[in-house]
């Protein structure tokens, strides 16, 4: 399966603001990981010192 061809058929271009669509997918994945990590760590309760 060629994702570039599928994207090209749907939208007619493989770049957005001069940057390859692979770059934008990678940035999106990184942002998603950061948001998930923040949700996990902000949701944790602090440990009580003994």
C-alpha cells in the first residue's frame, strides 16, 4: 500500500507549506505522545513520604 499515492489521489499534493507530508505525520505522532504523557503524569497522585 503506497500512502503517498493515496494522499496524492485524495488531495493532489504531498506537501503542506513546503514540507513533506511525512514530516507532518511525524510531528502529529510526537504531539500525540506528548499529550498522552502529560495526561498520564498529571493524573498520577503524589506519593506520601513515610
